[in-house]
């Protein structure tokens, strides 16, 4: 039997986080998974371990990780596409500095695995639209897409430089019913379920 896993979820209140938190609680037990966000929990998140945590505050983040001896981090906190266009500099700040804080913490505290979601927003209007290959033209036109593309390169660099096990998927638009829309391109579709 392997080492006991202790998991931190950052940005757990979003559409991806609410579902992922529940799945990880089922896999590892609520006592081994701590969900965090900058806002108070609602819905399913009120039934397990939850803490307020701001990924942009590096010192408290590092102290929280050190104190809890996490083995895995799921970093989900981000400003999404539609909201990011309204305040691009803050979107870049949160999306990039938050990620780098997590990657630095993973190195310092020898975290076994980091998961950070990317997005199909890394692509752009000149990307081949059919059978899009993994390595292809990426010319994102939103600050969200630009930050996801840069984030992919940061993750690759930390893996190459430090051997950090950092994993990612390029998600398409996500739709879920357990949290309110968060400023992404699928908000209208989610809003339909919540209001009707």
C-alpha cells in the first residue's frame, strides 16, 4: 500500500471544483481532502473540510501547505474568459501568479503531484478546426487563453527543470449544476438549468 494521500483543492467553489471535490472526497475520504476558495462554501462544499485560502497570498499559502503536509494539489483558481476580458491585468495576475505560487510550493514542500486545468482557449482562429493535433498553432485571442497557454509552458518548465509531476487537460466548455456560472463562455448554458 502506498503513502497516504493528503489533497489540497484550490478554487473549489467553481463548476469544476464542486464536482471534483465531491469525487476526491469519495476516493480519499473527506478527512484527507481540504477544499479551499476565497469565498465561503455553499452547497455540497459545506459538508466536508473547507478553508478560506487566497492563492495570491504566498506566505499564508505556503504555511497552509506546510502545516497540512499535502501530497497532491489541485489548483483550479482562475479568472475565466468573459470576466477576464473585463479586467485583463487582474486576470493575468491571478491566473499566472497563483499558478507560479503553487508550482513553487510544490517544489519547496516536495508535493508528489500537481493538477492544473488548461483550456481549449489556448487555441485561436488560425488553429486547425478538424482533428486538431496536440502540437499545433496556438494563437489565443483572450487574456484567459493567453494565460492558459503561458501556464502550460510554466508547467512544462517546472517539469523539465525540477522533475515536478504536473498534469493538465485542455478542457472544452464545462457545464455543471452544483455551482453558479463563473464568467466563462458556457455561462448561458449553465444559467438555463439554474433558472428554469
